[in-house]
C-alpha cells in the first residue's frame, strides 16, 4: 500500500506545482507594456458612464486597457472580500465608507497618499465629509467619486390630486406628518410617504435633525436611546402609526423606491442617486420633483459618497495609481455629470449634472452640503447596521415602545463596538 | 507481501493512478483542502484581511451563547422537517406516474423542470407569487374568500413559504430516483398478489413501499442534507430586497454566509460551518441507524 500512496502523492505534487508554475510573475515596470486593469462597480445604471470614463482614460493611455465589471449589489461585497483575500480582486473598485475601514485596516487597499502629491490632486476639491471618510491613520486610500445628500422626492401628481401644496424649504416635521396623512388614500392604494427602516435616507437624518449624534464622537459607543435619537426614530414610527405609510411588511415585499416609482407613495426620503432612474422612467415624466429634507430642531442630512479604491495586490500598481488619479480628476467627474449619472464629488463639475435633468430642483442636494454630516461609521459598521431591522422592527410595527426598542438596539450596537 | 511481488502482480498501477488522478485532485483541491482550512479557521480569529490569530475554542463558546445561532438551527430544523413531507408525496406521485402509461414522460418532464431551473430564477418568481399585495397566491386565495398573508415578509410564515418551494424544487430528482426503484420491482410480485386478491392500496403499502424502501431511504438522506444546506431561496427572496423578515428567518447556511462574508468574521463563520457539518453527520448516522428497522433489502 505504501507504494501506491507515495506514487499518488508524487503525481499530485507534480501536477500541483505544474499548475501553480504559471502566472504570478509581477509585470515589469515597462511603460510600453500592454496592461489590462479591471474596474468593478455595482450599478447597472452607472455602468455606461464608467465605460465612457474607461474609454477616455484609454485614449490618453493607449497601453492600458480598462475592463469595467458590473456585479449585482447583493454579491458585490462578498465577491470583493473573497477576491482581496485570495489575490484575485479587481484592480480598481468602488468603495463605501462603512466598508472602508476593514479594507484599509487589513492592508487590502493601495496607498494613494504619494500619488495625490505627485499628481497634484487638490483634496479640498472634494466635500470634506467624503474625503475624510476615505482616510485611514492619516493616509489616503480612495478618492471620492461622487457624493449624495438626501432630500424629499415627491410625486406632484399625487400632491395635486389630494390638494396638498408641494414640500419646500419652509417645511418642518409637522408639515410632513400632516401632508402624509392627507395624501393617504387607502381605497386607491396610495400612501403619503414610505417609512421603511432605512438608516441613510431615513432615521439617521431625523436623529441628527433632532440634535442627536448616532455614534458618540470617540466612536466607542452609540446613541440610539437618548431623547434626541428617540425623537428622530419616532418621526418614522408616528408615520407608521398614523397609517400614512405602507406597513413594514408591504415595504419588505416591495421596496420603497419601487413603491415610489409605481406611484403608490407620494413622498420618499432618499438620496440624489435616484435622479437618473426617475428621469429615465417614462411613467414618471413631469410628475416628480425634489425638495429639501424637513427641518427638525435644526437642518441636517447625512452625506456619503462612493470612493474609487485600488487593490494593494494588483499586478500593475503604477498603472493602477494612474487610473485612480484619473478617476479622481475633473474629466471623470465631468463625464459623470454630463450623463446625469451621479453628483460628482469634484468641486465645480456639478453644473452639467444639474443641467442634465432640468425637471428636478437638483440644486437642493448641492445646498444640503452646507448642513451635511458624514455617515456614521465605527467599529464593524456592517455588523451593527445589520442588526437594525431586527431591533427596530417591533417599534415600527407598534409592538414595542420606541424607547424600549431603541434601548435594546443601542445595547446590541455597543456590544459590537466593544469588540474592537 | 513484498513490494516486488506486488508490482509484478499489478502491472497497471501506474495507469490506474493516472486515471484516478483527475478525480482525486479535484477532491483534494475542492473538498479536502477547503475542509481542512475551514477547520483550522474555526479555531482562529480571522479578520477580513491580514493575519489570523489562534483563539482556541472561543468561536465555539461564543456560538453556543449566540441566540442568532440557535434561532438559525431552529429555522433549519423546521424547514427540514417540512421538506421531508415531500418524500411521501414523491413516493405516491412516483407510483401514480408509473401507472400513467404513455403520459409518463410528460409528467416526468413537468416535475423535473424545477430541477434544471436556476434557483435564482425560482426564487425571483416565487417572490412575486408570494407578494402580499400583488402576488398570485393571494389573488388565487381571494377567489375562495381567503385573506392571504405577507408570506415572505412576515417571519411567522417565511419558513413555511420556503419549505413549499423546497418541496417543489426537490420533487423532480426524487421522482427520478424513486421511478428507477419502481422499475426494479418485478412485475411478477404484483401479478401474484393480484391473483391472491390484493387491491391497489394493499399492493402500494405491502409491495411498493417495502420493495422501494432502499430508494426511499436514499431520497430521505439526500433531502435532509439538501434541506439543512438551504441558502439560495432566502438569499434571493429576502436579502436582495431590504426585507425586515430576514432577521427572524435565517437558516444556518445563511447565517454562515452573513458572518463570514458580510460581517468579516471568517473564524466565527467557519465554526458555524463545522457545527453544521457535525449536525449533518449526526442526522445521517441516525438515519442509517434507524433504517435497519424499516428498510427492506430484498
């Protein structure tokens, strides 16, 4: 028997080494060498603009080919993480603030601090809230691609039908509650507003508007149960209780944005990133506009933006840095703006975006920068954010007082934060 | 038995090795190696990137205290129990199809279609069928004056809703296995029993079921393993949309996915996977133990 095993192992060993013999040799820094970079994103809506940016870059750098990969959102992060851990990640990819820290801490991202200096990139050209969220221990690991703030998307046709005046910058919380109630017509299957358990478009904003902080400044504990935070959460549970929104179950079956697009809800608090989708939806032609978020104790909106980051294990680091610098520059920003894709992060390049969809008062999102607050991140953000639905759903469904649900959620979040 | 004698007697060893090499390598690379590295990781704290640290049994003790893990095992157990009801259903259907004569092939194709359909597509279609406001199921129920539910948005119903799809998805393959088993039963046995005055029901319970029991056993084993590994339905029906029922409807494999790939806790995820492996092993061993009392190897 022994011989059989030795022979088998020998065969196995030969084949394995033969397999791993190829590849792996890092590309020499020969500038004329033909190089292919991959660039991953998660948005079908934005893919055409990304292709256009890649083509523009290729024009300037004929030796570099950029392949744009569009992954479905539910798989994006697991694919990226496995790729980064296993050495097969795309060269360049979109990053989000709440995932960024884990990648930067783990050394998965290429350091762009020197590139910023040598390429003369002006970091003040980006909204500070966004560029700050891609800095880790003083080093820059991603350049802001776009940014978004929140507003009230509303359906003018439904407002007209109910005889309610459109939202504007004078609106406070009470106006939203009152309008939502008046707009609701259960017989027609129309609700005034969508009130899902949505952090970024929803309760983060109202908590901040009530004067709350979400995560305490030192990042070691959360504040979901303080009086301001509870007030911010109540804004949404009140809407649920009044029946002014589809129930949580309905919003689980059919996403809030789909409800808005099928004209079942009149108001939807969300980001600038839907503009292109609403603009392209023929059914919504002339019916949709946007207004600033209502004022609570003060004005506030969370802001965040996608960053373009690179994989530290890329075989072509020099070409990759060049590409990332291009992505962070004015040309890439202008393409995004002119195609109406998103609100580009680069200062002074936003006008074409506003002009691309003149039917919406998109200036609302730019004005909101003045009172915007970075999206809260601390510890393993993905983990504690993932707990929100479980803890907050009873409050949304009226099965538990908001104070109690908030207290329990805060405890759970603090436990996650304590692990760091 | 010296080696010279052995090699002289078996001149084809080299060839034999060459022929098994592809399968063996595949097994080593795709099963053995991942298994060993998962086992190793389950004793480590593995951040998303960067070096892992050995933590002994920490992952397992944390897991035992984690309510989410117990809930997920409970959900998986409930799901498995319901999907097992599909086995007797498949036995009855297989026997009926066997009687169907010329229409047999048509039935087989109809039942087999879900097996060759992408689970993702199945999940999408069923999500629409189950939709509380616009779904087909509630629409049909309304004909009978029944008020439907939010089948995949209400945690009280999600597992049952998944299990119904699970039964339907597994039916095709079960019917093929059981159909093959049925054809192996000698016709003479049925003829003899008919002469003795046995009716159709009697034949089913006293001939078909006992003589089919090895196939039934095999189907049961496969069903339990597949049910304990359920992931795709929940991923498509709950995660891809922002469904609040997800928190209470996680299966054990979904929890593993979430820990390892969403929350960057690969060590903890690996421990969940190892526990699942042990549970599957115990469940299978138990079934082999139990089969002695009911499986009949003619």
